[in-house]
C-alpha cells in the first residue's frame, strides 16, 4: 500500500480507506489509467467516462488490504475496457467509412503528467493497427509491451491463462509491426518532408504531392458520415495525388499548418481559420507511406488551437 493510502486509514470505518485518501491514491494513478483506456478505446470521451467509472468503483471498494492499489486499478480499468470494447464492436461495425482514433493535438494536451503517458506508442498509425486486434489480444499486448507488466500479471489482469496471453501477445506483435517505419526517420527529415507535402497539398500540385509519397502509400479518412471524406482506403500515388488536386479546388481557402498529433509531427487543416481536419502521417525514409485524415466533427470538438 502506498504511503498516501496508509496515512489515510482512520479508525472510523474499519478496513476502509478514508474518502480523501482513496481519492488521492486514485488521482496519483489517473493519467496512467487514462493512457491505458485511451489506447484501448481510441476516443477521449470513452476513455474519460471509463476512468470516471473506475473511480466510482474504486471509491466503493478501496480497502486497507489491497496490497497494490495500482495493480488493482489497472486490472479494474482493463476489465472495464474489455467490456466496453465488446459493446463498441457492434457500433463500429455500422460506422460510415474508415474508423480512426480521436486525435490529441499538441495545442491542447491537458497536463505534463498526461504528456508523459503519451511519450511513446500512441501514434495514430499505432492505434489504427490496434483496431485490428481482438479486445483481449489488444489488452494483453498493451499491458506487456507498452506498460511493461510481466506475463503472470497480464494473465491475471486480462483473466486468461499465461500461455494464452503469450500467444496473443506474439500474434499482436506481428500485426503491430505494420505501424513501424521500415526506414529510420529523423525529426528534421520528418519536418522537411511534411512541410513540402503541405505546400503541395495546399496548391493542389498533384505531381509535387506524388513525389513525396511511397509507391504503396495508403490514405484513410474518417468522416463518420458527418463530413465529406473518402469512404474507402485509397491506395497509390496517382490516386492520392489526384485527390489532393481536387481537394484544393473544391475547398478553396483550406490551409495547412504543422503541429504535433499524438506525439508525432502532423498537421491541422484550417478553413477560414476554423479547424477542418487533423492529419497524421507515417513516413518511411523520405516518403509518406500512410496518411490519416480525421474529419468527423465529433472527434474534433476537443481540439482547441492556439492563435498564431
């Protein structure tokens, strides 16, 4: 038990943590729980609601004999995420067009603690790949490879046997490799390539756009049926070059600006100064291999851009 939790125990309610102490314990781990929930569920609203649910359950179950509050809380959050993912599976099956995670933009990441939870393994490309995993497979992989829990702990948290968890994690790793860049990309190179791409996209110069794309490039746009967006994944330089050529002419006044999206350099598109979409990218060397365009207004409501 943590020092905070031990100090909070009073004789008024035997076996229980004082309300203030229990709240302090939970708050000290909130960012970690949110980081897990966001990676599991892919949307901030869902993650925030689930963490609040976890808090209410913790408030009613926190006792002195919980040896490791963080293990208890992570297990509870994991189980709640698994239940919610099973519910979301049917909902997302009826989603209009590709589904992408709700992005975090640098301008509005809420706190230093939250930023620490987003220093690695939270890119849009990574989260998009996680969507292809089953709920338990996703949970086991995240707990072991991202949050560094041992196999026995993962098995207990997910509610599966240790051999089963090992198999799930092994399968997940092979799929997640798709989100890794095949060639190393420095921050300077990434900024240079994306800056050139945004200029080309803004002018609709399809040849300049194509020159910056990998041969097997893919484009995913999430409009959710509420904003104009491609309903299928687009593939190939030529097709995506023409797409940006048409976008520049249809949406006159759209401008682009570099910013950090889910911990990586990405971009926002603005229409007359208002947020139009959020763009994330995967780069391989000097070429863009994946473009993720979030246009669903429901996923942009929390993005608060600073005036520049």
